[in-house]
C-alpha cells in the first residue's frame, strides 16, 4: 500500500473531482489525503482568463506542490490543463469522460431559441462566445467568472437571462435539474478535453504513474489526445476561440474529430474542419488532431 497526497483546488467541483480520484485509488488499496489550495485563477474574477495569463493560472500552485513534494499528484479538469506542460511534469492518466456537451441554464427559458431578442447570456469562454454569436447574433454576451456555484448565484440574482456551463460539472454535483437543455456538438462544439479529468504528476515519479495506470480510460485518453493536438497546433491559448471534439465510431476503432475556429473581430465567422482515422495509440491520435489543425489553417484560421 502506498500513501498519496492529491493537490486540488478548493471549489466544490474541484473537491468532488479530487474525492473521485481518491476513491478510485483507495479501491486499489492505497491510502490518500487531499491538499486543498487556492489558485490565482480562483482569485482573479474581474477579468477574463485570456487577459490575465490563461488557464495555466488554475494549475501553477498545484504544480508547485508537486515540485516541492507536498503532493504526489494533481487532479484537473482536463480542459483547464495547458497544452504544453512545464519540463518535469507529465499527464499520467485521463479518466473516463462525463458528458462533454455544453448546457443551457436559465430560470425562465427552456432553450437558447426561446430567449427574447437582445437577452443577456453569461460566459467568459471565447469559444462559447463566438459559437453563441453564430447561433444568435442578437444576444448580448456578458462576462461570467467564478466557480460553478458563483455563476449559478449570479444567474439567480438576475444578472443574466441565461448562462452556458459544462454539463459535466453540473452532473457531477447532482445539479442536473438546473440544465434546461444541452447543446449537441453540431450546435456548439465542446472545448478540447471538456468533461474529462486529467491527473498530473512529476515525470520522475514512475511509481505514481504505475499506481494511476488502472484509472486510465484508454478511449478517453486517445480522444482527448487528438483534441489537445488540435489546440496545441493552433497555439494552445484560451485567448483563441477554438473548439475540438472527438468521438469514436463504435466497434470500428475509428476516431472522428471536428474542430471549429472563430474570429472575435468578425462575429459569426466560423471555420470548421474534420477528419477520421483508425487510431490505436497516442501518436496516431495526435497525428489525427494535427491533420485537422492543418485543414483549419488552410481554410484561413490563424494560430494564436
């Protein structure tokens, strides 16, 4: 039996995610403790992530705990993990994915189509902003930061007619009833890694990687590897409106991926590219993602 310490953010959703990994490791016979931390991303709520340093703000403090030995592994929402990890760090496992779709949440309206002209919708995601503008150019898209509970509170206080959140977080916290409708990928393509949990470790800790091996969900690992390859090739920045979503064709070993790139300066302009291939390992998954990124660039998309 090995004792592990998990570094985690202290939001309710982050703690759920860490507890989930803790339970999985305990099933393998390990003892596990949590190290709760507040990150810069949690502290800065008055500006969008793209203006204050990107999604890395949610992981830097956790990486510091891994580096100085206070923690053995860190649990992240995979869509918050930068596409390039610092030297000495590795993504050791990706768990089976929850619902990757975006959710429409509103106290008064059942869907995006039901919103009145000019209604205010909350999101700080550039990806969601450009996709919403393509669907409903009449809407006012306003910034929305904070953890999931904070966002729901702001909605309930009347600051927005509706907000858009990841369905996975709501479902993990038992808040399914707040979802009025979900956006199918054809309507609103998810972010790379959305709905999946990633576990980060120090590269020189093979014993930790070995302990995490039973938690790795291979289909999710390969699908998200393809998605992250698209984002990495396009610049890997949250300052760029980019979506990438991969799905398996059941029983065929074929992975299909669709990516979309938007232009903030030209609302409603969306470029899409897709590809599919037989994928059996990470290298093939990444090659598929790179092929889609090349098609986006050839169509006129720009790297961050």
